[in-house]
């Protein structure tokens, strides 16, 4: 075993001692299996195709401490990251531990469950264990395995059949960083939507500027028949943090899901989204917007797996890269032999604001059915100088023209996100983060 | 109001304008005609300050100021407007937002109050009506998915909103059907006044049936080879450009 893996084994053992009483034997066995799998796989290297452009050596070579509960839930200002609009519930987690005092839950929720996953694991064991770890398999990914072994807590959201939530549920994971002893946390989210239900779920990840910590999250989403979900993942970690995130979605017949990923922070970021269209007539939309400056790296890997016939998928990912930042996009679409009449469309674009920024992008289509419609398009480029001139000829100065064009580029993705407060919030963050990149280019 | 003296310009190392002289008074409409590749559109773009074109010789005075010394945005703020031959599509940028930003920037530089949302909408609705433009258009991204005719109409609409001193129309008529052409021409004619000047660049005489010019210039091979009244346009329509091969200063 590599020395760097040893620390995770030690962390696992102390975490298990802390929690042993609360979990079922099945749960404990899953954690142990996941740890063994992680120790077997180790951290990925760039020799693996899935990680070719993204070296996780900065994570593997450091040590991170698992945050203990209570000790670290000190005074944390979560105000800037709170949801700006009315929400049905806002669940706040500090370094991966549920902070009930910072959380709110509207009385209107009725039979909807929205709360701590750790609590649900003991209170509703069979309900939770039906799905937990079964949507996101840990045998193939070391990070999913590590999360499964180590997660302390997270959100459990259960929307019963025929329930329509008017307002979104916000799940906010805030890291404190840990200062001299950098912290790791492994938040877990499980969302289960019953048949004919409808909800909007927003996951946010944030931390204090300058803090170096490691967040490794896994989200599992199960959609019943005809369920409708609007899902957001807003990543605004510290610019020095490491963020690895995996979202697994599984839809039954006629279920519709849109998953929007906005990735703004982090020194090294990897987002995996896997959507399995497992029932006839289902639909899925994946929208992504990422921004990186400095020497940061953002890697988005998406997989849309068309298992059953008559499903549609739409995907658009856009990235804005300044300075010496790097972006990676890999979009895989699988059309299984039974998935006739599949209609899949993928677009990915990257805007490079400097000569030194770069992006590696690759669509991957694996089509095993013959009556399908699949298209993909990719484009990487600088700002269109003709467009800059067009705006200048209308009286706007060069930097204003560039700013408008960058926002237009992002707006094309943002405008597809139904929640207005997300759009406005992201616009503001973009404006702040891009200010220096624009000044440098002007 | 516009004086062009011995203007030479090149793009990608190739000389396109080879000594243009032109003088336009307030309130006049001048037409520039010429065959493909004669430099008509280059002249329009050089006047607007397109960065791809390099001026190698000559000068341009706009209201007595050195135009060539100004950035494109300064020219626009000084009152010059170019209606593009190929307007640029900008997905994600809302038409109304863009136009309001442009108009208010210009107003600010003219020392006028910026318009608030209500005042802006009132002005814009009136101009849209004149140009028979649907209101839904305001919430669409700039030029994205517009037909050729809609793009050209949008240019004239923008011009009607910002009310420049000099409007340069770069082949605004090409690709328009006769109905759209009349709408565009009516829009321009409604703006004609003793203070406002137009330079109409066109390949065909047709537009000049609706926008009657005071002076017609013929451009071939980067030089103005003939200037005359509106009859010159008709003569060109009749005889083509071939008979003007010998440069004659007009």
C-alpha cells in the first residue's frame, strides 16, 4: 500500500470507532468493502484514460484530516452562500457535518423528508439502504469508494409520490478549511423522487478564500416514473481547494431530469455526471458552465446512458478559461441495443481569454442501436474580434464589449437554468472573477 | 461635415483604397456605387475604424476632428454610425440590453441624461413601429437566428434609436425583398434632416429609387472615378460599370 493511502485507512478506523453504534451491519459492511476497493484502486494516474489530462497528485501527495463533529462547527459565516430566494428547506453542513442550528425547514413540507442522511440511516434504515450505494457504484471509481467508506453525513431528500414542491430545497456544504491541518470531507447526497413527483434541488459547495482543503462528494438521485427534477450543483469552493464530485442519476419510465453544473472555484476540480435513462420515454438535460483562471484546472466528465427506447438527451457545456487555466471536457453518450429512437444532442464550447489557457475536449459516442439520432459539436476559440468591433461601433469601449461578450457566452447556458436567483448570483460571481482577466487583456 | 483627402488603406497587406477624396456637407445624402471588389465596403469599414484595416496615407475630418485618430467607440460617440453589411450574431446577448447599454453610453458622452427603463422602452417602441419590427424581437439575442432581411432591418432600427450625425449604410439593400427594402428606405428617409448626413454604399441602383441621393460617386479599383447627380445611378444601371474603366476625376 502506498504511504499516502495509509492515512485514509487510519482515518477510516477512527471514524468507524466514533460511529459504530449508529449504523446497521449492512451499512458497515458496505463501508468496509468500499475502503478495501479504494485501497486496491489507489488514486488514479494520468496513465488511465479517464484521468489522462487531470493529475490528482496534489491531492494524493498531501494529508488531510477528517473533520470531527462539534469541534469544527464553530462560528462560520454562511450568509454569503445562503439561497437568495424562498426555499422549502435549507440544510447546512459544516465540514461535512449537519448543522441544524444553521438550517431551516419550512413547515409546508409535510411528508417530504429533508434532513441529515446519517440520521435517516438509523431512523429509516430500510428506506435509505434500498438506494444508498446502489445508484453510484464504488467498484470502478476510487473517489466514489473513498466517499462511501468515509462519509460522515450529508442530505437525505425524499419526495413522496404525487408530491409537487413549489420551492427549491437548498443543500449547502461549507468547508472551514482547517488552517494548518487541512481538512477532508466526503459529503453524500441521496435524493429519491417518487412517481409523479416534482422538485428543484440545489447543492452548493463553498469555502473561505485561500483555504486549502479536500471535498469529495457523491450525489445519488433516483427518479420514479414520470418524476420531474431540476437539479443544480453550484461549486464555489476556495480557489486553493480540491473538489471531486460525482453525480449519479437514474430515471424510471418518462422521468425527466435537468442537471445544471456551475463550477466557479477550486484549484483542482473534477465533476463526473452519470445519467442513466433506465425507463422508456425519459429525458435528461445536462447543462454546464465552468470558469477557471490563474493556474486552476476544471475537468468535467459526463456520461449519458440511453438504456431504454424513446429517450431524449440534451447537453450543453461551456467553459471560460483565463490566464494559464486548463479545462477538460469529456462527454460520453452510450446508446444501448434496446434504446431505439434515441434522440441525443451534445454541444461543448470553450472560450479562451489568454494565449496560455487551454482546453482538452472529447466527445465519445458509443452507439449500439440502429434507429437513433445523435449529434455532437465542439468549438474552442478566443473572443470573436468581429463581435468586439460590432459592439465598439455602437459606442461601447473595448473592455465593456469584451465583458458583454463573455457574459453573453455564459448567458447562453445560464438562460437555460429556470431558477432566477441562481442565474443572478452566478452572473455576479462571474463579473467579480473575470474583472482581472479582462483588465489584463485590455 | 465629412472630408476625406487622399485616403489609402490596406487589409492583410493588400492595398484596397488608393486615394479617395470625398467631401460631404450637412444634410446631404451621398451614394457610393461600384462593382464588386472596388473598395466600397472597405471605405465604410475604414471610416468606422475596423481594426483589420490599416490606413497608410491621407486624412479624414469629421466635424473638423481627426477621425482616424479615434477608436471605433469614440467615432460612434461622436455621431458616426455604420449599418453593417453582415451584422454579427451574438447568442446570449439580449437585444434590448445591448441597445440600452449602447444608447446610454452615447448619451453620457454627449452630456445627456441616461434613459431609464421606461423612457428607453417608449423610445424603442416608437422606432420599432416605424420599421415594422415585432416587439418580441427585443428579447431575442442580437441577430441570432435572424433572417438576412431582419438583420438589415435591425441595423436601421439601431440607427434610428441612437440618432447619429452620419449614417453609413454598407450594402443595406443586398438580400432584401422589395417590401423590406421600402421599409428600410422609409426608416432612413424619416431620419433625413438638415443636420443628418448619409453615406449609402450600394451595388445596385434599386435602393436609390427610394433613398434619393444628392450626389452619386462611382468607385472602381480603390478610387472615385466619377461623381454626379442622381442621374448617374440610372446611367450605371443602364450601361453597367464597364464604360467607366478610364479613371476620370469628377
